[in-house]
C-alpha cells in the first residue's frame, strides 16, 4: 500500500519527458511506472500537468538570525514555497554570521524550528582557522563576500568582507582541502568606491536614476565585479578550489569570456545566472526606482546563456529589505541596501519564457534541480526523479494564466516589482518528502516540518 500516487502527470528530467505515475511510500519515490495499480491513501490526478524534481533555490538571504525585521526563515520559506521551490540554501550575512561552529550550529537549530522546506546553509568563509570545522557540519559550501559597499551599507557586512587578496588566497587554500565549493560575490571595492565618489557621491548626484545610470555604466555591480572575478579565477586556478560565481549575468558581460576561458583550461567554474536584471525593463525600473536597481538586460541573452550551457544554475536571488529601508533611495540612493526580490515570482516568470519558446522545461530541471543538487552534494537524494530518493516535486501547469499581485506576496518585506503582471505557467503543487507543502498557491505545511539535509560525500554526485 502506497501513501500517495501521483497519476497521469508528465515527468520531466534534464534529458527528456514521459508520462508515468509516481508511487510514494515513506517519503520516498517507491516506483515510477505506467498505470500504477497499487492502492494508496491518496491519489492525486495530475493529468495535463508536468512533474519536475523539487526545485532548489540556491541564493536566499532569509536575514535570520539578527535582521528578522526584513525576513525570517518561516516567511522567507513561505515565499520560496509559493514560488514552487522545495529546498533553499541560505546565505551568510546574518547577525551573527556563521563564521564559526558555534554560530553555524545556532543558525541551523533556529532554522529547523521555523522551516517548512528542506534546507541547508552556506558557511561563511572569513577566518582560515575555522574552515575545517565548518566543513564538518554538513554545510553545502562556503560563501565569501569579496566586496565592501562604497558607503559601507548593509547587506555588505564589513566583518564578512574579504577584500584582501592574501586572505582570499588563504581561504581558497583551506577550502580546497575540504573539497567543498566556494561561492563568491566578486568585486574590486577600491575601484568602485573611488569611481562612485568621483562620479556621483562627491558631486551630489544621488537619486535613484543616478544609481541606475551608475549600474548601466558598470560603476556599481559592473566592472568591479568582473575585475574581482578575473583575480579570483586565477587564485582558484592556483589553489584548485571549486569556484561558484554568484551574480553571473548581472555584472558586465565580460564575465562570459573569463569563465569560458577558465573552463577551457580545465578549471571547474560554476556560473549562477542572476535573472532579475533580465526581467526588469526601463519602464519598470523608472517606476520602481530604488527597488529596481539592477535591470535593463536583454532576456534573449539570458536564454542563450541557459541554452548553451554557460549558466550552471539560475535564480532570482532572494534579498529582501523593507520599504522603510528602500524608500529614502529615491533621493539618497548610495546609502540604501540593494534589494533583489523574486523567489515567488521567479518560476512563473521563467515558465512564461518557456511558453514563449526561449528555452525548455528540461533546462529548468537542469539548472534548478540537477545541477545545484550535484554541486552542493545533495544528488541524487534531491534534484532527481529516481526511485529510492526523496519524494520532492514541483508540479507546474503550463497553461495556467494568472495575474501576480502584491496581496500574494509571502515575504515579510511585503512588496514586489511585478504587481499586476500576468504570467502563463505556474507552479500548482509542491511536495517535500511525499507531503504536500503548497497547493494552488496556498501553503499547507507546518512550521518546523522542513529538515536540514546535510551535504553528502561528493564522490557520487557526478559531473555538472
Ligand atoms: Zn546574495
């Protein structure tokens, strides 16, 4: 007797799609077969719908602990769950930050009480002497902020800033010994600060539209990120560390050449494609000002990077701040945090792109399930549709047309750039270990039902 059978859905892997029933027992996939005949406590008819492996959000800033006026594990995961995700990976700029074993364990314990999705967290690489102990925790990898904000504004915590390349090198040396990947926000902060002061801050050109211009010119989140990446690729080559490049696609396009070159030399370099800049056009940016700084990129270019395999993973980073924190940015834009929102809107947006023919559902599975699961040591337990693995699914309806509205926002920060936008293609159900978490946008899971899933031995994960 099965617990649940998913009937008549079309299963999608990174390679292909086929119709089959999924038999779930004890939280795992017990069988995948045509016309399953076992009895079950629950039969869910998914005729006309697509069943993807549960999607992984690899770039969440849930602000927990320490900055929970912006978000916390529960509200942030509600947003991710409504957006069709079944697993999240949290970033490190919390207070305290998980730079040592004690802080990391406290964060893990807190998350387990609040989460509704399975999850893991980055460990913060800041102190070489703590790298080995953090690697033993089961953390999926290390995060480094190779950056400081030009006016030292959060979310760039100065404690976490690794702008000294000697320290960066030493951290890479230690991390390489652990076989974990290191994810890096690259930058060349001295250059950014000097240019920002010369061109904008000193002359007093500080409105939101000035900041937009600074982004377009590559002064903020642009050339500095590429400079940082260039140096980091070399340090990674010297040390052999596995490098995961954050904010790919958001910085100036030369990241494409650098990463391709490094791969041609045999380096393992992953590129996390940040999609928000490709989703915000000039009109939307002008309307949302300080809420929509990184923007104006051609969505067809993102689609190319996805189709050709340059992008290893893709995401709308979840980096919320409150309207109270962002509103002053209409006039004083150099002293507000950078907000990037879209855990909830991401999947409807990319499903709409699939319907427009930009790429395929198989690409979504590759970049949002299989690849992140492999890189972060979760595969095949997560990110696959294999018998004997966790019964995590993201079920999507490619025909559903629905307007996204601000009233649907689950994030504590409470705003969206996409109020009134109609998307075609929606996640309609998610399951984690066989239990339904979200159905038709409604969250039905209980606080604390999400489990910490440790990184496993990397040997079985396979190449990305
Ligand atoms: Zn981030």
